[in-house]
């Protein structure tokens, strides 16, 4: 009688041998792609400049301190223009984004074959182009000024607001819509009493959140001539007035922090 019986033991492994081999090949290909991409990105790099970068950064940092506080008197009006660009651009975007969102949502669109694809194209086109690029194009068409900045912010924001809003519309409780429709209400009444009340909190939160983002984006539109405090930043950079640059950056930072605080308070109040 044998002293021990040997049994075939099946050892559990997370992946099959082929899957493990494919995973290793995938990591190897990713490493090779990363190395190749790094080589392409750095082929025109002048490494002597990179080696000198810490010294240059220390030199510029020393020139930025202390900020030129008396220059602040010339920045309040451009800062107010920046806030207006963000606010008016957001309001203009809301006007166009709401109907686009209704056309894009499956449960509110009048045509899945025509209206929805057109609305989705508008959303994708708006979100694909940065507000700085919109500003460059609009400054070329409209000339420099606040109007170009406002429209650039609006064109960028339409896709953002419409996308989040139509997704919120598609997630509403359909039973409430059916209950309103069961009373004999027409299409407009179903929309007003069955859909709009459900998406209003999301709509308010999305709008405030986008305004908060637009405050940040509008600070740099002046670099391409679209007005606001970015125009003062560009002027200071051109003349290497680093103590003015530091003051402008501090003012931008304070504005962004304030807008973040306002946005958080408003979103907390509506949720």
C-alpha cells in the first residue's frame, strides 16, 4: 500500500499564462512608447538652458519680491473687467446651453435622428476648443476688447453646461413626468412641472461651477487681447516688471480663492 497518494493540485492564479504574457508585452510596449515620446519631445531641448533654469528661477523670484503694492490702483478696473467677462460669458452660455441640452437629452429631444446629433455636435465642438483659442479667433474677427473675451468664454462654456445638464435630464424620475402627463397636461406643462423642477438644483450647481471655472480662464484672455487683468499681466511681462507681475499674480490668486469660496457657499445652499 503506498505511503502517500499524490493528487493533481490546481493552483489558482489571477491570470492565465497567455494573459500574463500579453500583460508583460503591453507594459514593454508602453515603456518603449514612453521612451520614444520623451526622445521626440526633447530632441530640440537645449540642455544647457535646463541646467541654468534653477539660477534663472532664483533671479526672477528675487526680482518679484517685494511686489509693487502702489501698482494695485491700476489693477482694480482690469480685475472688474475680468469678473464681468466671466459673469456675462457664463450668462450668455446659459441662454444657449439650455435649449441645446433639451435637444440632446433622449427624453426631451423632439428627434433622436436629427435634433439630438446636431445638439451633440454643438456640445462636442464647444468643448473641443479652448477659450484661449476662441479668444484668438474672436480678437481677429471683432478686434481686441471685452466683447471678444465674453463671447470666447460663452462659446467654451456652452458645451460644458449643456453636457452636464442633458445628462441630469436623462437621470430624472420618469414616474413624476408620467404623473403630470396623466393629468392631461400638455407638452409645455409636462416640461414645466415634471422635468424642470427635477433638474433645477443640478442646473444651478452646474452654472455656478462653470462661473467659478470661467473666473480662472478669463484671467488669461488678456494675453491675446481679449481684455481683463491678463492685459496688464502681458504688459508687465513685456517690460520685465517682475514686481508688478508678482502683484498681479497675487491678485489673480485672491480672486480665484474668493470665487471658489462663493461657488462653494452657493452650491452648498442649493443642495
